[in-house]
C-alpha cells in the first residue's frame, strides 16, 4: 500500500487527487495539507470531493503529518514546493512534484534534494501529454532543421505562468532533438513589423481564457505540408491518474530525479 500526502488539498488538483485515489486499490490518502489561511483547514478531506468523510483532517503544517505518508504529491506554488522539498529531504520522504513556474535556481534545489530522496518532477503528469513529448521528439528528428516549429497553448484565466510549463517542455524536447538551445531559439511574442520568421526559431503563443484546463499543440510546418501534435485535457482526472501512477512507481526507488518519461518507460 502506498500512503499519500497531498498538498494544496482544497485546490482543483488536490480535490482531483483525493477523489481519484479512492478508486486505486493500492493507494491510500493518509494526509492532506493546505496553507494556514485556507478555510479548508480543520475539515475532513473527503468532504471536499462530496464523497463523504475519510477520517483525514486537513492540516496547515507538513511537519504535523510527516510520519503518516510514503509519498508527498505536490501541486502548489514554487515557494511552497521548495519548502516541502526540504522537509521531505530531511524526513527521507519521496515526492511527486507537478508544480510549474519553478525557476532555474529552484529546479537546481530539486535536483540537489534528489541525491537523498526519490522525486518525480514533471510539468505535466498526464500520460497523454507525456506521449506527446515523445511524438514531438520523433517528429523533430524526422522532419529536420528545415521545418518551422510553433507551439500554441491555452489555459484558464487564473493560470499565473506564461507560457505553460508543458509548452516549454515541448519546446525543450523539439530543440534538443535538433541540437538547439531553446533559450536562444524561443520567440515568445510577435507584434508589429517583425520581418520574416527567423530560421531555426521555435515560436510560442499563449491563450488565457475562461476555464480551459489545458490545450497544447506543436505545429511542424514545411513547404506543402503541416503536421500538428495536439493534446486537449477535458478534466483534471488525467493529471491525477498520472501523478498516482508516479507515486506508486516511486516506491521502488530510494533516490534520484525522474520524470514521467521514466515512469512510463518512454526513455
């Protein structure tokens, strides 16, 4: 049995994780955490999903439940995630990190912690999206440097980071397959008289509107043809399912930094 703690328990992903875990026989949610000001603190975690009481009281401090779980699943904000990384490292607890918007320095902290604990860190836990990462790599290698690449993503109006972590990862995959550095190849906005498209560039376009859960398209265009690799999320259940699969997979690892490509055997 894999015992899970879930941070951001009252958020959309937290609720999806709590609900999805009830359908997985080998997983048990044993702890739930929210920030101190959340009205969910003190409530039963099951009440948030409408499935009835689970006997798990939501707390505001990870330290209060550090001995009650095997894997912490974290979909919160960068600063909160880094604090949780340090706490899990000290307590030798595994982590699944789905938080996006981490800076290069914060990612370095995660990598350093993975010398002592096992971590799966991915900008997108969806099994379908991770298949798209692999398809993007194959397409970029096959089509070659002459093909123009554009990445279009859409999310709900409350998402804070632009472009999405998934879109950036798609760009990294395509750039790596072509031997490019995304930092120099990326074009994040176009307006006015920009001139012709720069050869070798990878363009990004972002949409923030309504309650869009997450749409991503990688467009490969060359003279006479266009290939599009698209993933559209219609619920958060697919992200939760991937995160739960990652948590179970981690139980066989003591330390190291992994991603969903490792979990799914796509490397």
